[in-house]
C-alpha cells in the first residue's frame, strides 16, 4: 500500500490542455456538469456490469449521482457510488492523458480560439470531459475508492501544471469530486452561479435528463402555513430517467429526440436522421438509432472502429458500444438497442455467437441503408453534405458487406466527368447512350488529377462520362463491386480500351496497320525504358496527350500500390505499358529519332550507330515517360534527372 503524499507535474500535453480550456472556452461552461455526470453514470454502469459476475464489487442498492451545493463556501460536489479507482488508475486516467486524440484536440482548440469559433462540442468530441471542471473551478479535489478494496485516494489540483496525490479515508466505494468554484469577475458576462438550485436543475434537465441513474440533490422547502411554516430539506431527483426509446414515437417531440442524441454523442448539431422502431415476432427489441450529419474525431482514429450503439436488456445496460450490433463501416451510427430476449448476464463471448444478435444486426443494417436511400431521394442537399463528411466510411460497406452490397451501392455518390455535382451509379447508367455497355472509371489521388487524366481523352471526344474515384477506399470498392445494374465497371487505365463503338472499326484497323509499320521503333523505345515499362504500343485512348501509362488488366493501380506500401506490405515494383499518341508532334519526333538511329527505317539498314543519336533518343524517351507519370499525378523515377533532361532538351530547341 502506498501511503505517501506526492506532488507531480502534469504531462506536457495535459498542461497545454488545461491552459487552453481555462482561458479559451468563454461560453457553454455549464457543460462541465454534463461531463461529470456522464463520467459518474459510466462508473455506475461499470460497477453494475462487473457485479453480475463479481460479488465483491456488487452494490447493495441502486446507484445514484449526488449533487451537493454550498453557496457559503462556494463549492459544488458531484459524487457517485460507482466502480471507483485505485491510486494507479487515478494517475493514469486523471494525471496523464495518453490518448491519441489529445494533440488533435489541442490543435483544434488553438485554431478555434484564433477564429473565435469556440463551442462546447469540442469537449465531448475529444473525450477530455473531466478537465472541463477547471473552466469553472479554481481547485478540483477528487476522492475515490475502488469497489472491492479498502484503499482510498485523494487527487488535488489547481490546474496550474501540477497535482497532489495522497491516501485518504472514504467510507464507501465510488468517487467524490469537489469543485472550489471561481468567483465572479466583473467583466465575465458568461459567469453562472453553480451553487444555485435552479441553475443546477436547468443544466441537469438540459444535458442529463435521460441519464438512467438518478441525479439527486438536497433542496430546501417550506411547508406549513402561518406560525407553523418551517423549512425542511429533502432529496429530489433532477432527471426524468425515463428511457426515451420506451415511449411511443407519437409522444416524443423532435427536441426530445435531438436532446437524447446530444446526450449520447456530445454532438451539438442535429442528426441527419433518427431511426426509431420496435421489432416484434421471433425477436423482440426496440432500437433508437441516429445518423449524424458530420464526422466526429474518432472516425479518423484507427483504434476506434467499433459500433457506438449500446445494448440494453429490459432497460438494463449490458454493454456500451456493443460491436456485435453494427459492422465497423456503420461506426458513425449512435443509439441504443433494448432487447427483451437476451439474458441479462450475457457475456461478450455469448454475444458473438448468439443467433438473436445476428438477426438484430442484419435488421439494423438494413434499416440504416434504407434510411440513407430515403434521405438521398427526399433531401438530396442534406445527403450530399453528409456524404462529403462520411461517404468514404459508408463505401467501406461495399467492400466488407457482400449481403448489402447491391442495395448499398444505390446510395453511394461519386464524382464524374458529366458535371461538377456528385452522381449515383443509377443516374450514371440512366445517362449512358445505348451504344455504351460499361461503366467507365479512373482512379487518382485527388479530384484535380482525375479530371485532367489523359486516360479520359478518347471518352471525352465521344461525349461519354467516367466516374472519378479519388478516395483510398475506392481501390478496394472496384475490386469487389464488379458491376451495377448489369453494367460492368471498367477501368480506363488498365488493359486495351474498347468503347464498344462499331464506327471505330476502320480507324482501329488503320492503327493496327501503323503499329506493325512502327513496331521496330516502338521496340526501341521499350528497350530504352525497359526498367520501367513492359511494352510500348500506339494508343486508342489518347487525343491530346503524347503518352500515357496503362496497367495490365486485373493488375494493381499506382494508387493501390501506394496504399499497400503505406500499410507496410511489400509490393513488387510493377511495369506498365507505355501507350503513344501517333498523331502527337512529340511522339512523331521521338519516332523520327528512332528512324535516324536505324530503328524503324523500314529497310533493315543501320544508320549512324550508337553514339550521340542513341543517347539523345534514350533521353527523349525518358522525358516522355516522365511526362506520362506527371500527367497521372506520379513523380518521375528520378525527378532531379528528369528536370536536368528537360532543361537540356529545351536548351537544344
């Protein structure tokens, strides 16, 4: 047992965080109470859940969250009889922030302070709620005792870069947080008296009304009349506690739905859509799900890929963020599912193999996809805004969920060359001329590169459109989504190009004839670039550009190679086909150089040999390869050498 008192310094990032929160958040300071109540509720849930299998931590009665206000000493206390913490857990959870999101939170808060657009959403979004207490308090004292142990710990800090931790006495398990509130300053217009009963009632009602555990406070009341009037103190419950999802939809207002969403997600924006239904029959359960409008920070955290939907059994929380309820590609959905069939002491292992869970999951996924389709059809602008935030996450479902792939594909939006707006696959197919028999696409690292891709030139000349796939997940999408509405998806940067137009038969035959005529010269180009290209041929897809690189049918694109290498996988360097535009002056000059060397002269005679002409030819071919790479958004093999060769060619006219 550690009995000594220690004074420690905060981790550097924690000190930065405290300073920013104390001096930057001028409004919505009342959310500190929401965060402390939320933490207390989580502690009660953990104790109840662990108590199902461990009698040592089980409480004697239902847990509660107690608020104590003392106007005389200007202190506020929030306490619970939840799971509590050990000394080591206090140091880890309170004295140190080791979360991946902390640096991002600090950066975002600094930027928000500069722009003057600071709001309380940031606090809950980044999971640093405990520290919000320092927005209103000069000093915070935390006393806690872990359930099942006899040792208690006191943590004290004034938010000045250090904290003190020491043993203390505590009669029962749980956590007690005392805030020595900051006095009002004359220029502080946002100051609120958090020892005032009605201020506290209002804040709890607004932010924590749906917390399952009772939030109680002792208040003073007068009873009797005349000379018999006297003051009495009584405990009152400040929150309604009635789970929203148990009430009929007709009795729930839009504001109540929105408030519950805020309580669940700490997102102050309205949700894109609310899904509330009751399933009856083989499996009976109620679901209340929310589809958000915007992407929260954890969407970017690779460690946060699980579903954020809580599982209840007959109104008792069994598992928060139950991964079995929704697949990872719907990790942005928030909500609750309350089952009447599952056993109350269900374990994570049981959930993974429970047939009921599989059926519930399947139904929830279907409901969410149907909802996305409905919003797309009825509120296109809202859906486009949602898609710009969360579209790449939704498209993961095309890769991971074979059962829902066809239905989900109908809700996906893509950029294309038709215009600047996003389009569905269905809309693309509707615009296809009857002679077009495939859905064409190009992949690129960004939209600008995709729109200027030389692979599109033949398509544009014919007035046809192509999808522009610029999200990293798109590479995996086209690997799984091979067709839509009977139309195959065809990459414009792989394999021979066939636009399905019989009118091109004559020009195609002419190109084949020219290919035979120039084959020796093309072979010479291939020999000069043998390290980088597998072959050289004349192109059917170019109209303006001199050259383009094309992958083998079914091969990896450059974007996919980059993605795989970035993930740590070893990918062998591939060689692609270099296609040349026979009508372009640059290509004609290259082929002329080949003829001057004796390659492609047609009579089998060798010209001047391998001297200066051969070197000039090889350099010309190397520059042409570099141009083709740059046109698709990739660097030349040796950028410095490319710049030198380009300068030499320019100097030589």
